[in-house]
C-alpha cells in the first residue's frame, strides 16, 4: 500500500487503528479516534484493565464510562491483551510509560517492549506514531531500525513513522485530547503528511514540524520550561524566608505586570508524569554528548530538595509549639500531585510522608480522591473522619490544595498548620498557628 492509498483510507475513515497502552494518554486518545469514526482496538498487558474496558467501564476520571460503553456497544472500540491485533491494523499509536530509573537514567523498556511486539506484526501500508515522551532521536534511532528489520518496509514510501508528543493534563476540562494542538514530526516529509492526515481527522489542530527530533525536543522544552520556572520560585521561597519577605505577596505583586512575566507558584516539590521526569531525559541525552544541561540540573536539585525543606518547616513549627517531630501526630492533607485528581505519579507528598516517618512522626493522611496507596515499603489508608483527624493532629500539613477542603473550618480546628500551597490565603498570613512555605 503506497502513500496515496493510505491517504484515501484515512479520508474515508476506513482505517483500522490500534493504540498500545490504555493509560492516561492512550485511553483518551482511543476514545477520540473512535469518536472520529475509526475502528479502534486498545492493547494493554493488564488483564483487569482490558476486562473493564470491554464491559464499558473506565478507570480514568477524564474518560467517562458512558463514553467507553457507547463505542464498545457500537462495535468500534474493543480492548485486548493480544498484540496480534496489530496484524490487521493500518495505524498504530504507542502510548506507553517512560519513567526514570532510580539512577536518573531514562527507562525505555516499555517503548522497546512495545516496539518489539509491533515488529512481529508490522507490515507495508502502516503508519506508526510514538506519543511516549522521550529524548530527541528515539523515534529514528530505536523504533526505525527495529521496525525496518522486521519486514520489507521502505520508510516514507510504504511505511510511515512519526513522533507526536502527548499533552495530557489530567483533570482539565478546557484543554483535552481533542482540542489541544498536536505537534507531529515524521522521519520523512511523507511520514509527517500521513501522520498529520490521520490525526487531523480526530483532533482539531495539527501542527506539522520538519522532523521527529523537533517534535521530541518541543515536548521536552514545554516541560523543561515549567520545571525551571517552578525551581526558580521554589528557590525564591527559600530566599524570601531568609529575607523575612512574604513570597506569596511578592508573586502576586509581580503577576500584576501585564507583559514579560508568567506566574508560577512554589510548592512541596514536583509531581506528575511529565515535569519531574521529561527534562531529565534531555539532560541524560546531553551528558552522552559531553554537555551539561546546567539549568535542568540546578532546577532538579532545588525541586527534589523541597520535600525535605517542607519537613524542616514542620519540625520548626512544632518546635515553636514546644513539641518534637518524633512522636508527633502529623496529618498530611492531599497526596495527589495536583488538586482535584486521583493521580499519585511522582507526587511530592510521597517523599514528604516518607521523610516524616523516617524522623519518627506518626503520619496519617487524607485525600478525597485517593482512598489508599502503597509506596516504597509502606501502605496507608486515608483517614475516615477528616475533622476528627484534624483536631487530633499535632500538625496538619497541606500538601495538595484540593478544592473539596473547607479550609476555614480546618483552620479553626487545627492546632498547627504548615501550608505549602497558600491554600489558606489571607487567613493564614498572620495566624500564629500557621506556617507558610
């Protein structure tokens, strides 16, 4: 099948789509393709996820179950653990995790595993798009050789390969998969054209770029920009404490400037599937080229140190109230990595809790979105009665400022609060039982 034939199948929606990975990126993308009129199969190795999807049930808050049910019942979406579904596919999106190892090196095992499975069934007349965030060169240096060796594929002629970075921000209602612009860069111009034509049938805006490397680098720039600026305001918070200046008032004052300034706020550290991880992919790649990405390394050092800084704040606050951290009852409010979601990935709350435990605190937590969790050898359940726990705690630490919390009532009932998000606002500014970041 050549370029013209594949374009014709895309335009007529006679395109069989497979999405590898049914997580926070893959499932919403599969739903968008189904909505556009394509026949879609989701592939995931986790049997429980596949069974839920085939029953029309969603495990991701951004994807309502009725949406999954609609396309399952229409026969245009199904899920499977069998990668052999690729054999019948015309188009494949790879949406698998790309975490960091504990050493800080990229863990490409999920991409490599998915590519190896894809290589077993890849065939001429197919377009493949990698969405998993990675370092510049991955699509060309890892996917292309593996896939070309597997079949009689001629890149840009009867096989098309591109990179399109995911831009999923869990919990958002204004910007979703369908209306967030999609950057697409192919291995060849023909690859960019085919991938753009395919995605252009399902999403509102496609932004073609000249190469896969540009698309890969664009994603890393987006998140490195945020990481460095968050690192800047986190360091600003530390500096303001030493200067005796209110960092939150400083930020609000600076934000009144209508040009040349973008507001970022400090916090207990970085969380989520992108910002704490993606810039380090770039830093790692540059080290292999004998270059040190100094801004990234410095921002990472500041951001990863924030949980320890928060624990120091808790310790100091307790000391002011003639209590030791060891043996004190500390209640952590909010453990998701950002407000009003159930996503715990890379949440700084995990480090805060772990450090508090190491110092002998009796730690409990409450999160309306995460009833329990297991991490690094310890398992905790969210407390059943929030206000009872608030009243019993020696110190309440606000780590994630969920909108469900009544902060006025919490302030009235708590003996001591460390507010890392300025959730209490003006009410906490001059209150003697509140310590702010």
